[in-house]
C-alpha cells in the first residue's frame, strides 16, 4: 500500500506540473498571435488591400472551468500553492488507499456467520475454521480466533475475540490521522500565503508611495487565491474522510454483531457436548 501511495503521488504531481507548464505558456502564445494579427492588419491597411469599413472582431472563447482553475492557481504564490497542491495529492493518496483497503475488507457478514452457525451446530468445527481462514476481512479473522479457542472456557473465548477485535479496529483506522493532518494543513497553508501576500502588497504600496487601487487590488487578489484553494482542498479531503469513517463504522458494527452471534453458537455447542 505504501508503494501504491508513492506511485499515485508521483503520477499526480507529474501530471499537474505538465498541465501547469502548458497553461503558463498559453498567455505567451496568445500575445504572440495577437501581435501577428495586428501587424498583418497594419500591412493590409497600408497597402489598401483590406477593407477598412469592416471591423475585425477577434473570436474570444470562454475558457472552461478546469482551465480557469489552473490559471488562477498559477496566479497565486508559487511556493504556497505548490504546498497546497502537495497536501491535496498526498491526502487523496491516503484516502484512496483506505477506500481500497476497506472495500476489500467488506463481506456479506450475515451470510458468512449463518454458514458458521450451521457448521458449529453440526459439529463441523474444522470446516468452520477453514471457512474463516479462507475468507478475507476482519469479521472472518475474529471468528477464526474464537474457533481456535473453542475448547477453552467461554470467558477466555470472549476475551480473545474482544482483544483481536480491537487490533482489527486499529488496522481499519490506520492512516486516517494523516488524512486529518492534510485537512488541517491545507487551509492553514492558504491563510499563511494570504498573510504573506498581504505583507508583500503593503510593501508595494510603500515603495510606490501611494495607495493606488490597482496595486492594492492586485496584491489582495494574489493573497486571497491561496486561501480559496486551501479551503477547496480541505473540503474535498473532508468529503473523502467522512466516507471512510462511515465505512469503518459499518465494518466495526459487523464485527460486533458477528462476535455476539459466534459466542452464542459456541455456547450452544458447548451445552450440547455437556
């Protein structure tokens, strides 16, 4: 899973960097094309070939939301915007890793426990152990631990199942602390970039010796962009984090329900033997 996180982070950073370079080059190309059109118009007007009565209207197309978003990203401070982007990439990598792990851990718990109960009632303990061992997920793991100690007292079986259930719950929550870290870091980096951008704007005002609306607006615009992207990153990661928490709660509830059903079946099995 660590290799998966590293690979995903590298691919995302590489793709974002390439797209940023392409967007950064677009204004230059546009300016060059506009200059060429102006020169061609002047040449045509001087030679008298072109019709001066018809005004040439450039075809301006509205850029898509994705292109506008990347252009705004470039307009922000490069250092802090890169840190915000890195927080997004790493946070998404941990989210995807947890989602894959939790999806593989989910099984049809009711159907699985129903098969175990039938096997225990029929006295097929070895078959029940084999079924639990061959089934993936924490539900099957805690059932296997209980079946391994089926000859012990019911108190020891319950203690073993509870202890192993705590270990499995910790495994389900592994990596979630990193997601919460990136959720907190993204807006904090945005606010830090905003404060530094405002300081730079005041420095420009001091150098100019005049409170020009143009200078103030330009500096505040660049400063606030970092906060906007920091909040967006935090919101995206928060949605994934809440989804992960819901899956963890669902699997934990399945583990508790399955443990209770398993202990009841073992108790009935012991009473039959006695």
